[in-house]
C-alpha cells in the first residue's frame, strides 16, 4: 500500500501549485499598469492635483508589478471556529518576546525617555506597539511598496479607493524626501518600517526624532519611537491617564455603550449601565466598554470585559482590533515589570 503521508504531501503540493500557477500566469499576462485606461485616468488626476511630471509617473507605474501574493494575502480570512482572546494574547506575551522588548527598551532608553517627556506616552506603550507590529524591526516585510499599492489600487477592488489614496501618498512622500518611490519596501498591505506606517501616516505623523534631517522609519529606531508617540498624541492620547481596566459587564452593556473605537460614553454612563467595580475615574471621563471572547478549559465560549479610556481609543486608531489594542496594553505591562526588575 502507498504511504498515506506521501500521498498527503503530494496532494498538498499539487494544491499549492494550482494556486500559484494561475496567479503567475495572470501576472505574466498583465499589461504594464500605465497602459491601462483606469491608470491613465489616475495619472491625469494626480498630475492635475499635485503637479507631477507625467512622464515620471508613467515610468514609476510601468515599473510597478502586479503581485498575486499580495492579492491573495489580502483576502478576508475564512471564518474558522470561535475567536479566542487567550490564544491571540499568547502570541505576544511569550517570555522570549517580552525579553526581546526589554532589550529594545534598554538599547533605546534615551529616545524613549525623550518621547515620554515630549509627548507624554510611556516608554512601555511605544515599545509594545513596535513589538506587536514588527517584533522590534525583525519582521518589517520585503514587498516593494509601489507593487503592493498598484496591485491593491487596480487589481483588488476591495478598498481600492483607500489604496489609490495611499499610492498618491507614496509618490508625494518620495517627492518630499527626494527619494525614488521604487525604493520603498514594507508589508504586503503597504505599511513601512518598524512601526508599520502607511505612506499617508508617514506624511502626517512621522517625525525626525533623531535630528538628522530626514525621517527614516525603517533604519532609525529613534525616528520610529518618536513617530509612534506622536501618532498616539495626534489621536487623543492624554498624559498620565490610565489606559485600560478589568471590569464586570455583559453583552447588553457593551451593545448599549457602542461597539466602535471611540471613547464616546462617560464613566457615569458605564456605572449607570451596570459596569463594576467602581474604578478611579471621574464621572465625566470618556470611556468605552469592550468584550474579549475566549474559550475556557472545556472549550466553552466566554467573555472578558474591559473599560478603556481615550488612551485605549488612541491605540485603536493604530489598529481597530480590540484584541490588538489589549495585547499592546498587556505587553506594555509585562515590559514595565521586566525592565523594572533589572
């Protein structure tokens, strides 16, 4: 009888080839972007609005390459089972990750302290965000950004308008920095550098924090630190305000107080709705109440509840996921403990 493991491996390999081959064929068959009517219209618009030299824009977009890998990675995930906060949390609270973050903190203590003084964002929060985003620069992505944004603008219709705006932002960023837009590299979603800023966020929120006359989020941890802190402040971060509290609540309370990313209720609203315990917040403090679904030891679905302030809402502006923002907060707490012990 043929070995079933061998048969399984051959089947997996055949399926993988079937997925890759059509994408490769499509990529080879596609005409250059600048030869397409919708891209020509895009060029017309940005030349008129931003004064770009048309020939240069056509050169850049002709150099851009469709990426089937990017299009595939950007597909919405297939729902599979119950979302599990504890499983998600475990990825970012591993001992080795906490140790790596503590090492990053110690190696960049001067910049982190400067950011805390200037922006009011504690070092552990900045370090945690960079850690969750790119493992402190170890995983920043190696996709050419113009390929990513061209693919998502003209071949991936989900949120195409957003990615076309980011493609314009990339060209504007390159012009402002005196850089070839073909040189930028980052994630399969178009994010760049240690903090994974999109081009538009780089233009709006990134800062030259090391004072060398240029912003370099890929090569300068100091610029990345200052830029993350500035992003949070620009999205409502308040100095010395707590971020997140454990709470007792239920789904009806979460529904009543909204399921968005803004702190649009007050602590008084939350108390009236039945949130407990009585936390050290003024009644008029803006808050949001969130839920974190998980599976207990028996595989039964359960939920944890948290009360977040505008500082938690600022982290949600970085990434709209409650799991993400809560992981940042808990990683920050673990980092503070680790560095405090040394």
